[in-house]
C-alpha cells in the first residue's frame, strides 16, 4: 500500500469528465482568491504576539476537537493528547496521532490534514507509527523559522478577514494591537459571544456577571444593569471593528419576559436558587433581547441552537469544554423564533444567520425562513456537517427555497489555524462541482456559474457579515 502523501489535483471534483472539466475551470478561477473567515475561534493574541508555534502537536493536534473526538473514540485517552492536567510530551502526542492516522479515512479531518501537511509543510509521506518522529522533526524545524510564524502564515494563506470569538468582558487588547500595527495587513475582527450571561442557573454565572460589570463600568447585578452592560460592550466591540455576534443555545426559543419577571429570575440567579423552568425562560428572553440589540446596532446575529454541550460528565470534569463531546440535537427555528422575526424580521438593520447541526432543518426551516425574511440568512454547514457530502446536500436543500444570495458563504469555525486554507479550499472545490452540474443540466449558463463562484468567496460573505473591504461593507 502506497504511503505517498500527494493530494489529487482534482480531489472533490465531479467524476463525470465533462462536468469535471468545467468544475476545474470554475475552481481555478477562485482558488487563489483571498480568504474571508467570518466565523472562527483563532485567538487574536496569536497574531498580535507573533511568537513561534511551540511544536507540531500543540499547533495541530491538542486544540482541535475534531481530531480529539475521533482518537478518543478508538481508545486514545485525552491525557495522551495533551488535554490532561499534567503536561504531555508533545512528541508522544504526535506519535499517538500518526499511529492512528487511518482512523480519519473518509472524514473531512483527513482531507484537511492531507492538504495542510502537503501544501503548508511540504510533507510527502502519509503519517504512520514508523515515520512519526521523522515528520515531527521536519515540521518542528519549519516552525522555528520566520516563514512559519503566525503572521507570515496569515499572509501566505491570503487571509483578508479573520473573525475571532470573544467574551463581552474581554478587553480586546490584542485586537487593538493588530489594528494599530502598521506592519500588519489584514482585518482581525472580534465577535461578541454572550452565552455566559444567558443562564442564571449555570455554574459560574455570578462570576461572569461580576466580570462583565468591571469590563463595562456599570453594575450588572440586576437585570436592567446586565442589559446596559451588554450594550456598552457591544459598542466597544463595534469600535474595535466587530461586525457580528455569535450565540450558541440549547434551543431557539425567544419569548420575551416582562422586566419584573426578568428581574425576579436575575435576583434568584444571584442567590443561587433559580429554578430550571425560570432559567429556561430567562435564557429565551435573553435571546430575544440580543436580537433586539442587533436590530438597534447592526451587529449581525449568528445563532446555532441544538448542540448538546459537554455530553460526557466525567470528561468535562477532567478536561473541560471543547474536548470533543459536543453532540447534535434536533433543531427547530420557525416556531421558536416567531417572537424575534415578528418584531425584527423585516427590520433593515437586523440580520440573523442561522446555523444548525441538524441537516433536516435546512430544507424544512432555514431555507424557507431565508426565502421570506429579508433579515434571515442560511448559515453554511458547520460541525458534523462541514463534510463534502453534507455541504452538497446543503446546497441542494437551501437553494430551492432561498437561492444563493441568502446564504452566508463558507465559515471554517476552527481553532486549528493551519487548517483554514484547507477548509476554504474544500468549499471552493465543492461549490465549483455544484455549479458545473447545474450548467450541465442547463439550469445555469457558464457565465452565471463563473459569476456565482466569485460571489461565493467575496461579496456574499462580505455582505452577509457586513465585513470591511469590497463594495458590500456598507450594505
């Protein structure tokens, strides 16, 4: 069995030779286009500090929950992957990954790694137990050079816009350093994520309230004060270049409460005796209030309900969140979002991008909502659905109801910095194949297909997320 690592030039393009030829030309037209990454989890300090990456395992394995979950599924302990309390030998982490390389066969993780290892690090052999140390030394040596520092890779990857994900209490100092540094070229935008403040029964909620009070310079110790503190921090995010918020909740319920009921539940949360029923009502009210704020200040509201966070109790206790056991749940949008969309769905300032891990919701709910409400956009497939087959199903499911212009453009949703170009490349190849198939069926002309291929990577995400640059940032 060949162990050569050489991704095929036509990977992910259609099998039919005639359709593939057009798909290849469509892909070639956008392959080198700048990357707009409006939804992700790379830390801005990575680029502000511009320090060398410590080692291959810390860069490529330990922070990536896509990798962690599959290795854990075949019996590799998370301790052995660098997630335990005691430090792990990064070379041993790398060995565990290489020894289990074939676990990723057929997954998007394998695709991303093959592309990254080959095109970023010049690796020519597939990882294995036998060559793990050799590959580690090869990548580690490159990481010591200036060409592989974070900023150099940012430029090499042709990233124009990179959105981070940030707590409202974050001081955004790293973003300010990048903005004020004349040697840095690109836009790194903070994204406002207020999940910590929505559930008064959650562990750490009172601590979060205290931190937010300090950051906002106002007392969030009551409900009215919390809303004021969030508004102040949203203004700070906008001043720092932020264009969007991000909200991950168990469900999309959005029924507003009276101020009196919200104040009562808020006080119970501070005392530590908020009931489950009251906490759910408060969370749904807060989702409505965040939408209300977006209708006022124009920050694009990203919403992804239906994820069961931290499913395995013992893993959460030992290794914390984002350790691979967030799992999909059934998602609903149309009925739960009725209060928000009745009040803000036709508001010109309000914009909501809906994401899901339940792909049955694409054609049943998200596509039809985006196909009526000016404010609603169909978010790209992410987490469990950012796979070649699911992305193709998304295009078929959403396009019938909403067309192309009411989609979000691709989002990489990653902490794995070096996988960003591989993920966007995958999307561009798949979209080229989809458009080529429509041309072959005489549903699009070639001219229309080429125009759409460019729009997918530029003005559609730029308009949807109100990103800087181009001609769409003022939309």
